[in-house]
C-alpha cells in the first residue's frame, strides 16, 4: 500500500515536472523583470566598455546559465574592442605669421586625421567640390595649384537647409577630404560658414564609426582664424561664402600665408562582449536569435542621443532592453520544449549596436559556428511600444522564398498585424547576417518620440503587447526549428550600406564588410544580371580603383560611386588571387 502510494506520488511529481517543462508561459510580469533591471539607473544606459555595459552582459550571462545553455564561447562572452573616446594630445600645434593657435579654442584636429606635420602655403578652395555631371559642373580646384599645400575649405554645402539639395552627395567631410587628397593637397583646414554654424563652434572630437584615417593632417579652424589667414587678401570667409552661394561657381584663391601645424589624435579603446549561448538540437544546423543589449550610456554629443545636451542615464527600456527580454523569455520557452528541436538555437545579446552594428559584425567575421549552416536569423530591436492598431514591423520578408507565407501562417487568429518590408538590410544587427546570405526576420514596434532620449523608460513599455509579439514569434521560430525543410535565401534590396541612402547607379555587388584586407573594398557577392556580374566581377575580388581613382576603403568607394552617371562605361581595378584584373563596366 505504502509502496503503491510512493509510485503514485512519483508519477504525479513526474507529471507536474513534465507539465511545467512543457508549458513555460511568457507573461507581462516575466518580461517586466528583465527590463526593470536592464533599464535601471544602476545599469546607466549600458554603454559598451563601461560599468553599466558590463553589468548588463553579466545579467544576461546569468540568465543564460540558469536556462542551461551550452556556452559556445569562453564562459558565454565573445570579447571585442570598441573605440570609446577620441583625444587630441597636447602635442597638437598650429601657427602662422606671428600667431600661435590654442588647441580647442582656435582649432581642433578632425577625429580621423592622420598624425602628421605640414608647413606650407594655404590655398582657399571654396567648398572643395569637384562636381562633374552632365547638367552641372563645379570644380573648386580648376586653375589653382594645391599640390603639397594646405587647402582651406568650407564645411557643408550651399543648400544645407534643403532636403533635396543637389550637393548632398558632395557635402560630407569624408568626401571632401578624399577629393582634396586626389588633387594633391597635403593638409586640410576646414572652416564653418555662417550658414552652417552662426556661432562658429569647433567640431567636437567624436568617433565617426570607422577607424579609417586620412594620410594627411585635417584640422577644423575657427572662422576668425581663417580670416586672419586671409587678411592680406582683403577678403573674409563671410564674403566668400556669400559669393559662392550666390554665384554657384569657384572662388578659389591663394592666400599667401605659410602655415605650420602638427596633428596628433588618439583613439581610446575598451573591451566589450557579445553574450552567446546555445540550446542544442538534433542536427548540424542553426537558428540565431539576437538582440542588442547596449544603449547610449549617459548620452552626450556623438553618442547618438537625440538630446545631446542632456547628460543623463539613457535608460533604453524599449531600445533595446525590451528586445533582450524577448530573447531571454523566448529562450526559456524554447528550452522547455527543446526535445522537439531539429536545429540548434543560438541566442546572442549583441554589444555596440548603437556604435554601428559592431557586435553583430564582429560575430559574423568571427563566427563560432559555420554560417552556411545558419537557417535563419531573428533580430529584435524595440518590442515594447506596440502601436494602438497592433501593427509590428517585420523586416527582411524578402530574404527567403518561404518568409512571407510563414509569417502569415502563424499570424492567423492573432490580434497582431504586420507592416512588412522586404529589404534584408536595415538599421539593426540582422543586416550583418543578411550580408552573409542568411535569411533574416527583423521585428520592431518602431521608433517613437522618446527614441534615443533619456525618456525611453520602462513605464511606457506595453508589456501585454510584447507578450503578444513574443508568443507569435515563438510559434514561428519553433516551426522553422523543428522542420526538416530549410529556408531558401533570396536577395532582397541593396546589399550595400549607404551613408546618404541614394544612389543613381549601382554596380550590383555586395561589399564584404568583414574583410580586413587593405586597401580596397572586398566583394562579398555579385548580384545576378547586374553590371558587375556582366563585367565578370567575382566574389572574393578586392576593388582597389574605380575609373583610375583609388578605392582605399568603403568611404572612397561611396565617393567614387556618387560621381558616376547612369550609362557611363567605367573601369574597375580588382585584385583577384594576388593579381590585378581590370574590368569594364557599363552602368
Ligand atoms: Zn536599438
């Protein structure tokens, strides 16, 4: 009797355990608990390389451990370096005639300037344009010799206030530097016109998300200093700017001033980490589920804050504590049903997304599993602000043949609606996977008034809404993870990241952002039927020149691309198997 009783108890206990294992419920409360901690004052905006960022990574690791993940990397952390600060050293110098400039008061080196010295004559070259289009030409460098000299030029362009400015592609600082270098200038002095910066403040030394530096010194000087340089000519920047904007043609002139400057800029780096764990399945394939855990820290200029003058904890409850909570909660629910899984499921909390998708780019460049075996990548970035019409954004729907129908299939009977976009490239970590030919599913409830402000707080999170979304995604993930069928990758939208986002011409290849070989831009893949394919471009090629002009890095590539017109025939120099091959491309 007693033994019978024990057996019954054991059976009942087994039932309870199995029951609870198979029925993990995501609740508004379980979501709330993660966001509450991640978006707390103590976590201080989860800045990569700082204490708050580390606390967040540790919190996520503890959750992963609790769930019982297999660590794919050393104790769940995949470390990498990020640039946390750009500093100008005390060795910077600028002087001419009897004037000695003061660092940060009169001048400041640009964050991507070379560390270099130059003593030479200063030549004023307007906006530093070399625009050569069918209907529109403006070359500030014609009829003036800048070889080996300083060029002094205006920041920005004449139509800064117009959204459809015809100069937009030529107004960026990087583009102007490349043009000046092409023309043989040996140093660059940028100055702000009245239109751009009435108060004439110097640029702040902020990291522009690339470690690519120039070969020549590049300095921002104040208008008053520029006018001192021009003093012998009896003209000033204000007048020159007025003429340039009115006449839309060069006003270049030799200033006759000899200037000496030395630039020295240092990047400070700090360690951060992606947090990675896996629930093993029963095949050699994978699904990746990820969300970035970093945010903007205390904000400030250059942080990405939309209130850069307010130094305060940027809580990032929606961006992206909500997404991380989603990853952890899905992991718990999937883990409870892990026996039915075919594929392995890798969970990743990415760092340094806000600094330019650095964590996900690091992961795809240093993968811990074979990326060819990744069936799909799910990325969550802001799941906490479900709109009143229950619409969520679903990105990357065009990146596999099956995506659309799968998304619709599991939507039926739910209160949610989808706003679909086909493109594989978007403003978050899934882009890094799409660029590696992996089907992506990007989910977000979208941007809002508090986006990238300290006010992105937990009290504005729609917890019930997030539960609706996660229950939906769970079914979708589980379907793909337990199926025998793979997804068929399809290309959807451009495969190049654009700075300005508008190109009239395209070569039809995907830059390989992971490639560290220099100089040039690696070809990660070629679009079928594109000009690049027809000209014989191949995956693995490294582009080093377009139309005889150097392509040192992605910035130069985009500058060159902007200068091309549809219909033009151009040469593209590529390095293939160590040898130079010249391709002829009809745009
Ligand atoms: Zn985000």
